[in-house]
C-alpha cells in the first residue's frame, strides 16, 4: 500500500503537521511500514526523515510538505492519523513588543513543545547608536544540545555578526548585553526535536549615560569607576570601557566593588570583565558582592569592562561603588616599545578562578 499527500499553504504561511495517532508495524530500519516527509512539494525536496516507531511533529520551511506512507502486506496495523494547520511566517518565530523599550522572543508554543525542523531568526534593533540591548533568558529552557542550535550574535564595529559562545539549555546565561544597537538570535532544530524551547526578554538601554571616562583606554595606567549618583532619581546605568594595550603587554587590574543592596544574584547590578574587546569574548567573572582590591591579570592585550546598575535600586546608598586601577605589564620575554612603560617584573599566578588572582588563558578574538 502506498499513499501520497502534498499540503500547500497560502503565500506567507508554513505548514505544521502533527501526528494524532501512530501505530505502524515495527521492523528494523523501517522496512515494513513507514512515513517519509519532505520539506517541499515532491520527493525532490529535502527529506525531513523516516518515521515508523515514533510520531511526528514538524513544520515546513516554505509553503509545502510532501508525505508518503507505504506498508507491506504482512500485518494489518492501526496506521496513523495526522492533523495540519497553516501558520503565518511571523508567528512561527514569535516576537512581541511590550513597549517602546521592551519585548520578548520565544519558540513557538512556549512553554509547550516546539515542532521539529525549526529555523528561526530574531533581529532585535534599537533606534540609536548609543543603545545597547539587554537580553534575559527565562529560567527553565529546554532544547537538545546535540540536535538543536541556539546562537546569539553581537553587532561588531563594521556591522559584522560576532558570535557569543555556544550554549546548551542548562548553561544559558541569565543576562547578556550587546555592544551596540542590534542583536541577532538564531534557533535551528532537527526534524525530530520536540522540547519546551526558550523565552527571553529584551530591553533597550542607553549606554554610557552619566558614566565617567568611558570608551577605549590606551594609557599605560589609569582608573575607572562608577558614575556619580543623584538623590531622588531612579537611574539606570550601563557603562562600558575597553582597556587596550599593545600586543606585548598584559593588563593588571585591581578591582574594588562594594554594595549595601540586598538584591540577590546580580540581577540588578554587577561589574563584568571579558578576555577581549567585546562582550562576546570569554567572561572572566561577574561580580556583585563586596570585593576589596582583588587583583586580576588579563593574559592578553585587551579587556572589555561592563558596569550594570538597574533603576530598581531606589536608595542611592544601596547603589554599588566600583573602581578599578589598571596598568600594563610587559609579558615575560617581550621587548618594550618606545611608547610603552618598562617591564614591571614577572608575575606568577597560581590558583583557580575563584582565588585571589585570576588568569585569563584564552586569547583575544
């Protein structure tokens, strides 16, 4: 027995096909009964897979799905029953604007399971160049790391896409910031994936407003610190510094951070350092508790520093005080250039990330 169906949606729509009942004869390699699904209008289209033991839940990338059911004559089985719906292209990858400065993105049907063969891209764009994007992933995300891919891209200085690290559902960051006014999120799944998915909130933030001495710092030593707070104002601060030495120098930082706030888990304020020139580089730590003159050695020639203070900290006395003294240290065996400071000696770092010294061993991107 052999049956064929082609489902065609109207332009601007995709086809979502779901098995309601599924009881085929189970043979090795699906040689008895089987269903083949193609992502298009014929067998010349990309094959999404073969099903004989588990039910299907797939969505097309275009307007069409082509289905073939075949069986032998050995056993009379229960067969299958499926339903389909057509979905607007923009509803397959939901993006909701909640206001002028906030919104959400999520996988379709969240928190219920998403279909297989997902291919979503969300472009989040601010209106001005002095805007950055804060992205918060809602806890409880589920997707198969070996089968599904979630990537987030920052907008580089020449509008190129710079990828953040790979993440699985169990190690998604709670919060990340872009370096500029746009952020790109991509999510792709295989044809047999069916998980809860994810949801994230985005927010546009004006960067470096009322911050002091931000930008690229190339002097061989200096100091960065928190902005001046004003009583009676609910202020949000996102301050960025790029400390950049010549290639033959490391960066030595002495970090102090003090807070009286009882807000937990760095949700409302923190300072974060990155081993490189962008927030897409490896994080060297996110600090939101009291620290006194912690010494950090960046084993590279640049570090991106980000200070975040949300407006939900009402009392000025609860807003953190932050300062970091930095200096460039000549790498062991390197020669000093005429424009740089002389060697300050050899520094040996022993320990792990949580100890007094932190050694960043990953090179710049």
